C-alpha cells in the first residue's frame, strides 16, 4: 500500500514488516551529540534500506517541524502538551551549571551576577530552565550570548567567556576535550526528561518501530551499565 512520508510528503512504498524508505528524525543538539550516535550506528547497520536523516534544533523548533510534517518525530525536552502529538519518555537528564575549569583545585562557583550566559537561541528548553532558575534567585545576568552550536558554547566556556546550563552527560562526554567544571543547581530546576514526540496521526511504519526499539535498547543498556 502507499503511505505518505511525513518528511517529504512524497508517496513511498512501505512493505509490512520490512524497514525501508525515508525516516526523518529531529533532535536537540545535546541529545544528538551524546545519546544518539550509537543507536544511529546500529540502526543503520541493521536496516540499510532505511534512508535516515537527522535534523537538530531547539525544542520549540522541533515541535513545529513535527506538526508541519517536516520530520517524522523528534527528541525534545518535555513534557509536551499538544492535542495533535503523542510523547514517550526516553532519557532522563541532570542539568548542571558549567564553567571554565581553572586549575586542579576545586573551583568556587562563578558569580552569577557578573557572568555572561552562553546559550542556544530562544526555544531551547535548557536556556529557558536557566533563565527560570536565575529569575527565582532574583539574579540578573551580566550578558546573554546566543550560539548556534554545542561545540561553540563548550569552546567559549572552556575559554572563560561565560557559563551555561547543560546536561551532565554532555560535560562527561567532552571532559577530555575541554577544561570544564560543573556545579549542582537546585533540584526543582535540575531534572529534565527527553521525550520522543510524533503526530497522533503518524503511520506506525516498520522503520520507525525498529528505530525506537534500537534507541530504547541503547538507553536500557546505559542504565544497566
């Protein structure tokens, strides 16, 4: 039978039980950098007839792309409340304040009033969470600087340009490349769940089913390890 792909809106033949055809996935850049490389590798290895593509962006942008049928599903920070979307929890993240590591001794926490915030553009949940925390503390940041990539933010934190808020898994992943130190933040702001969202009317294709199974298997192995 003929199914319209959400990613292209072009007719694609989907054979029951056989993963093949286009699959367009969206993800926050942090999730794409740490959580998805191995699942994507194993999925591509096991299902070579699926043409998978990955779009990165902030949560709000990815939600809009799913709703507009530009991508088939996306990993976003949630929960997401929209009548046309379904969501399932996939990853749990601990957010930490990230600053330049200045030496072997334990750093004092940076002065939040005098520090520049290095963040993704508006629509990023981590940026929103950082601003909410500072607002609750009645702290006005010295300056807010927007960046378009995770590497740019980490590089500038490493250089001492400012501070940011990111999942601890990111800091752990890049410790060998950048001199970073992380600090705990209040529990009310520190926990974020990554959800996978789809349109409620999205077809349950074999490719999507196997992709989500691969991602969940990888997440289960990380928790067990």
